[in-house]
């Protein structure tokens, strides 16, 4: 099962992709928001088709206490809209601190600020997707239908 992870943002959508065994998540792409949500969602649908992804995992920015604030509600609604354009299941998953983790890893790797900005969204998506994959593996979960 191949999974696609999305880190939604107001300017960009980070995209990560798992290997076919659903054990490793890797940064894949960044979709720059066009201002036209339908167009952006069609681009995501194209990526799903190109990669053969069987599930899409959308990061949900929960509050540190686990609550769902306005941003999380907005992204949950967008995840539902994305799901309406795809022929695969769409799940949401807690993405708290993924961008912070991605920024730290990129800074420690020595990338300049400009280089980090170009890849941080897709790295954050891969951090979130890897967490989702690890949780599924630990629980022995089967692929979603």
C-alpha cells in the first residue's frame, strides 16, 4: 500500500509519499496554492494517480492539548473536500510540531534559510506521514478500504 501525506498550508501544500510497503515516508513535492482550491485539489488528485497512492493522510494541526481549534476545523473541512475529488480514502492525522521538527532537522543538516523554505513543507509532510505509518505498524492495522 502506498500512502500520500499532505501538510496543508495557506501558501503551499507539502506532499510526502510512502514506499510501496508503507514503511518509509519520503518528501515528494510541494503544491503551491493558486488561490483556486478546486485547481489545487485537482493537482493533488493528479499526484495520487501518478504515484498510485491508495490512501491520503492529511495533517491536522491540533492544539498542544489535543483540541481542535479554528485552523484544525478548516483543514478537516478541506480534507473532506479533497476526499470528494479522489477515488481513495482520505484520513486526517495529528501533525502537531511536524513543521518544528522538519525545520530543526533541516537547520541541523546545514541548509540555508532559503533552501529550507523550499523543502520544509514536504519534509513536514513526511514527518507526519512517517508517524502515521509507524502508528499503523505498531497496531498491526490493515490498509484502509
